[in-house]
C-alpha cells in the first residue's frame, strides 16, 4: 500500500497556497482523513487499466497521489545507510470546480519528505508547494515523459530522452537529487537509479484493495532499483551503493473510515525475491485487521497474497518519540515459504513531519535459525 497519510495534511495547509480548499477531514474519516468519501473525484476501482509511461505522471482527477522511494545502501566500508524521498500530491477541488490559471490560483497542493539515516542518526526535512493542473512548470509537479517529479530543487528525473532509444519509457534510469541545510552541517544525496527488473502491479492488475468493503487504490512499484552515488550526512559525504524500492499509488478514498493506521513492509531478499506486505488496523472482516501483499519473483513475476495468507505478529516494542512502537515482528507467509523475524536495528526513525509516523530500515532473518535473508523498510502510522 504505501504510505499516504501525510497527504491529507495538505488540506490543513491550504492557507499556505493562498487559496481556499475543502476543510480538513475529520478524525472519524480514517487515519489522516484517508477514509473521506471520494465525492466528485475519480475513485480507484477494479478494471481500470494501468498505462505506461502515462501513469508515471500525475492523475489530478484523483484526490491523493504519491511517488515514494526508499533505499537500503552501504558505503565503501560496508556501513549501512537508509534514505527516503517522497513527493505527495493533493487535489483541492474536483475537476469541474477548478479555477482558471492565475498568479494566486491553485487546485493542487504538494508536499515532499526526505530522510537520511545512519546508525542512531536520522535527519528529516519537509517542504510544501502549490500548483495548478494546467501549469506545465512551477515550484512543484510531475511530468510523465521524459519523467520528472520535483519540488524546488529536490527532484527525481529521468536520465533518458523521450525518443526511440528509450523504448517509449524514460522511467528505467533516474537521477535523484535533494539537499537540506541544517544545524548539523546538512544532509542529502545525489544518486543514480537503474531498473534491473520490470514494474510490478499489485493486487488485481494494479487495483490494491485496502478494506473488506472494497476501498483501495491503483498501485504499482519498481522494486528493482540498483542505486549508486553519494549521500551526505552531517556535512560528511560518502560513496554508496545498494537497492531501492519506489511505490506509485493514487486514489480518492484510500481507506475505510474505521482504519486508523497501518504497518507496511517492503523487503529485498538475498535470493532475488521481493515482498510487499501490509496490514491496516481495522476495516477487515468482522472488524479485524485487513492484510494484503505481493510476493515477487526474481524475474518480477508477482503473486498476489490474500488477507488470510499473511500473519504479522509484533514481538517487541521500543519507546520512540513518547510512543511504544513495535520494531520487531514475526512475518509468516506459508504460501511463499516465509517465516521471518523482521527487526529494525535502530529505533530512532521517527518522522517528525506534519503528520508524524515511523519509517526505517529493517533486517529479515529466519525465525528458526536466525540467518539473514534480506533487508528492507518498515513504515508504521497511527501509533
């Protein structure tokens, strides 16, 4: 599913854009308002075909959308680092109510997060911008071909030209650049991303159900990024390499109004498999949790996992930012031969952003023998 909650925050910050939007959604409309009814916006549903490269760009007829990258990296000495870069879009008005372009007109609000982690150090930054559907350029936005997603000088952009040599899709080679000054000497990254496998559609041909009553999103990933470049943390720059995972998701009513948070895993296994699995707390059958996931072969072939095929059990908690958070889990998926202990080596990964949440690197080990099977990311909201 990945990670969305902060999107609704843009409604509450509409005043930053100098325009009027809908009032912030109530707390009863699910976590961060993501259970708010779709109204006159388009809504994700089964049977909507995904098309590329068009779907790499924005879908302004839908209320919420994001481009979400996480990466597990190591430096030349083998020390692990983690990073996140995310661009969120929030439509303020349905398509038929959008204002004509003007110097203060805005029907789209944008938010971006970036983070760099190493050991107990975790640096976070957040930015906001406004935009208009009919603008070709501006402070923030996206373009499908050649691909580009940006806010100010933070950007994820294609390294390919949109011509016959790119095969009609410039999403396969990207460059990520983002830097933030702070009192510690600054942090950021300059990285190249090369896809070594295909895009993966989740759920039913890209429709990812999020609740027993049928709410959901259109959702695909690129989980096969090879990443190389430089990461700066507290003013020190290191050469790094590793693996990344990028999620693309859009909807207008993502959640059931009863759902107040989620736990989401993306894992890269040492044997070449990948796994995306999540549970939404509430909204399942008989009021229980709702689970879903995708088991991905080394060749990119996806196998959709039903709610009753995934068991997630929190084993231990750590106190972070005044909250007890489950940073050690048992993850069981018998169909895929999975029985793992997934643990965060460092608990200090609190994202103190407009809607706060926890997100950080994890290591997956065999539940029986303790041998390492892979690495990845865990996101937890609503705690």
